[in-house]
C-alpha cells in the first residue's frame, strides 16, 4: 500500500521525523519474561511507534493526542512493510518500540504465527467495519484500507475512442493488447496485490491460465511502482509530463485524487480513472508488541489510531481509506475518488500458505 504514498511523499511538506532506537538483545528466557511484561513501565511518557516508511500524521492531530494523553510519540520508520515486519520478528520479545503499524492482510498470518503481538481490544473497535476485523483475538487492530486496481489514462482512451477496461476479463481482450504495465509480484506490493486479485477471481485452478492470456496480450512487467507509474504509464508522472506509452497501470484507487492534489493548476476532473473490477483490497493493521516498554502508552496509541481525529486525517496524509464507520472522507476523495464495491479478496491464512509458491509459479510463467 505504501507505493502510492511514495508518489505523494516526495511532495508532502509535513512528515514525522525518524527517531532511531537501538534494538535490545537477549536470550530466550529473558525474551519470554519480557513478552509477559508489556505493561512493565507504565510511568514512561514516551511511546514508540514502529512502522514502514510511509506513516504520516498531520502535526496538529498528533499534538492533540500528545496533549490529551500526556505521551510523547516517537516514530521509528523501518523500510517497506515486509522489511519492517521481519525486523520485529527478529527482535521478538525485545522489540524496538511499543506498537507496530503497517502489517497488511498479505503478511498478517506471518506476524500472528510468529507471536509478536500482545492481545488488546482497542477502545472504539466497535466502530470499525466488521469486515476489517480479521483477528478475533485482537492481537492486531485494523487501521486503514486501500484498493490495488488498474488505473487508466482517460485522454488516451478518449482520443482512441475506445472504452477503458473495467474488469480483469477485459484486460485480455484484443483492444487492450500491449497497453498494460504491472509490477513484479516478487518485488512489489501492488504487483503482489494484482496477482492476488487474479487468484481471488479465478481461483487456484484458473489464475495461471489467466496470466498466460494476459502475457499473450502483451502485459509488461517492471520491478516496482515508481517505474511502472512514473516512467511507463502515459497518464501521469508525479505531476510532470508523462513519458510512458502504456495507458494502463497497476496502482491504487486513491491515485486519481492524488493526481488532482498535486497538479498545478488543479484540474476540474482527475486525468486518470480506475477499473473497479480489477481490484484487490489491502487492510493495514497495528498491534501492541510483546515486551513493549510502555504497554499503557501503546494501548493509548492504538486507541488513537482508530479514533475519529486520526481516521479523518489519514486519507490526505497516507492516501488510504478509514476503517471506522462514521469517519468522513475529504472532498478530494469524494469528488475524484472511486468506491470499489466488490474488490477481490483472499483469506490471510490462504495467502500465508500459498504466497511463496504462487509468486514462484507466477515468475516462471510471466517473467521468464
């Protein structure tokens, strides 16, 4: 989910500073004792959030939480979501912080199976849409959602007098030959999400056949989102004149509002659209780390992350959707965004069991 934020991140003027903390070592017995003592230092007034690089919150909203709670928040940014999670698994029981944010439903089972979180039912969880509460033990709390989808260059299709594709089935039709660029599922979060969309749609028996047809129809595969969107996609390049010649790209449902936000002058209509029948929904979670030095502060921070202030601030900071029922979207999203009614989904435990073999099979089929 973080790659759309990279697109906007270089242009954001407000971002939290990175505070580097040293990870604690220790043997197994010490780690086990620490894991049972998440509230061992309730008097601490510093609470540390470990996250991927794309966590952003506006300064006024963060300051309000700090003033009301009495805690000072430090943020330790740790690379992309997979790298950040791997570091927490390696430091299990002696974590680098109190709360981890950024594990999504494609990596959730890995986090839960490794037992890095302490259960906590956050205040306000009852206001979260039930479909996002994937862990009934409350080891993680849902914070945001976003949809990986094919985006299209509106001008290209208007000029060619061709209707843009709307579904996965459309993408293998002759009129869309050599038009799509996607990211490598082995190296890119949206690339993996697009692969999972095909698994969700066509099942274990059908997704390989679909990708064979997509390859025959000229799909291009590049390493990551920045290359796909900023270099190969014809619809946009971070607000600059696009250089690419591919009018279809795997990106996010929130990309059109971002295009409008950073255009100068801002257009009345987003230059890109979303094929809503091609989407896979990602949900991001946060959890209280086992062995947290400030367990009480961590719980307060989790309450804050699903509080209305943060949830309504989040869309224009990280370009994702709130998970709380009554959180309002900004006008930029309601005017230029799209609602994905029926995204594809795959159960986290199914992803955990099959992800590596799916990616290996996909790589052999598409990249070889």
